[in-house]
């Protein structure tokens, strides 16, 4: 009998007798189940958002992970019809976090049937991915998480474009204890300029609120081998913050998608502070 082989980094599940393709929802469930995180849907205005939740101690803070942009583009010129990520790295990071209270938030239109969120259209995972209505909806979802742990502080973690969302949401709140980003797109105008692609018209830019969140302890992680969001972006954001509470760190050998989950538990031991 051939051994079962599961590859979390992809979407293939190899079972005895051959390989079968699984969908992106099944892949997410495969990541979440060992971490005892349960799938939930949150109603916001105007989106229905998908989350995975583990709340086991209401006397402790909660760490909220925000997903990246997902499968926004199939190529430089072809937009995806479904932005659900093939490999939900934000969820993979959440799944290795040992904290009592961990919540993962997918971005609008990810892991959610369009019939449940009919407003979804390609603008919300392209030019308007960080639009005011998107950030307002994500903030409403954070409100719903905060209501489950009354009086507790929130730690925000964002991967890639989720890093921008984390910063933009934090700028609207008073209960955020820390921000961590992983390959965070903290200045989409500069990222797109470097990539020589069109700018995100209709989107807010995280670097524009760097001063507003400067008193929140933050660590912004960059992969040394990341060609998509290079370390210079986190450095620019840190410089714009001009605060002892904000620092950036590089992870040797990591790129935009690879090398993070194995390092994440250790990274969590480094606590953001204002020293």
C-alpha cells in the first residue's frame, strides 16, 4: 500500500492509488482543522466575509490574521474570476500560532460564494482591493471578533496585502496592541511603480497612515528573496513612521510565499515594543 502524502503548499492530495485534485476550500479546511479553528461567516456592509476562529480563553487577547490578495491575477494581463488563494499563507501562519485566541479573516470575496456576497466583482481584488468600503468591512469584522473577547486587546497580523489592511484597520481603532506584517504591501504605489504595473486607483495606501499608527508597537517582516514586495517597502514604511515603536526585520531565504511558516513560531517570540 502506498503511503498517504499531503502537500499543504499546493492543492493536490495524494491518496493510496493515485492523486486527486482538491478545491481551495478543502485546502483551507485542511490547514485549519489541526489548529482547531472553525469556519465562520461574518456579515458586514457590504460583504460576507469568511473566517476561521479559535477562541478558547475570553480573558486573553486575540490575534487576528488577515489574508493576502489571493489569486487576484492569473497573469500580468488576465484577472482571476475568484481571488480565493490557492495557498492561504495567512491561514497557514494562524494555524501555527499557539495562542489561546486566534482568528483568521479572509479578504472580501475569498472563500465566499458570490451568491452570498453578490457585490463581489473583480474591482475588489484589483484596483479597489484597499478601498474605503473594503477597509470599513474588514473593520466591522474585527469589531465582531472584539465582541467575543470584551475588553481584551487585539494583535493584528497581515500577510502581503493583508498587511496593508491591518495597518489601515488599526488606524481606525483604539484597541490594537500590536501589528505584525509578513511581506506586507505597506506602500502599494511604490510596489506597483517598481513592478511597472498600473496603480490601484480607488485604494487607500497604508504608508499614508504610518504616522497615525506610529505609537502602536509594530514589526514588519520582509523576505530577503522577495521580488514582489522587497524589503525596501518595509523600510520606507518604518522611516515614514519615525517612531521607536516601529521596526522592520528581514528573514534570510524567505521570498513572498515561501519560507515563512517554518519561521513563524520563532518570530512570534519577538514581541513588538516601543523600547
